[in-house]
C-alpha cells in the first residue's frame, strides 16, 4: 500500500523532507483553490490504496480530519533515524510522526496522531494524549501527563510531576510550573491562562 500525507502546507513539506521521498498530498476540497502545486482532493481519498499520516500542526484540525476519514483508513507511524527512543516499555500510537533529534526517554506512552517536532524532549514515565503537537524544542519533564489535543509552542516547557488537561495550547517559551486544569491558551513564565476555550 502506498503512503500519502493529508495536508500540503509547511509541515507537510518538512515531513516530506524528513521522509526523503515526495508523497501524494490530499487536502480538504474547500482549500483546493488556495493550493500551490499539485494536490489531491480529500474527497477522492481511497483508503484501500493509501496509508496516511495527517500533516497538520493544529491538533484540533488533525482530530477533526481523523474522525471524518473512512473507518477503513490505516495510518502509518514514522520515527526519524536521528530520534532517540530509550527504554524497553514504550508505546507509540498509529499515525504519530517523530521528527529529527527528538528524544523520548524510558517508559513513555505516546498516543495516536501525535507530532513530535525537531528537538522535542519527553522525560521518563510521561504520557502524551492523542493528537499532541510539540513544536520545535518543546520539552516535557519526567512523570508528566498530557491530555488530548494539546499543542506546545516552540521552546515551551512543562516541569516534572504535572498534569495538563485536554484542549490546551501552551505558548512559545512558556514554562508550566503547576497543573493546568482548565482548557485554554496559556502564556508566560509561570504559565497563566490568557484565553479560555
């Protein structure tokens, strides 16, 4: 079965570069008039012909697209050769993409459709919920539990032994020093709620 990406923006370009091969790209039909280069309409996607990975950084959009794909869709998982995955007991969910120079320590569970970007670091005994996005150089310390559909901006950090609830965006360079129990956008050091969802 051939591989393809869903998405055709900058992230898809980076993923294509890391994969070392150009894959067909499907995008939602609504965005076809804005597309640059050759893309395929998502309405023409055939799950019997392609395994896919969703190349869209926004975890909410990624989750929506995954939920609307045919039930028979299969997803490929990719780990870049320079990524360091340590420890014997680990789980990496389907459709997850782990980019160059990411570091995943022992006893880490990574959910489905997660995106670990370049230089992400995930500490021991941590768990990432489905549709997690880590932008470049985001760091999660040990014993951290991250909910579903969480995005960490570039250079953001979550300190050890903390929990982050579902549907949270952590801004670039933000440092999380206590549990985040409310959905929303957090910025600053220490992280503070800027916008509720």
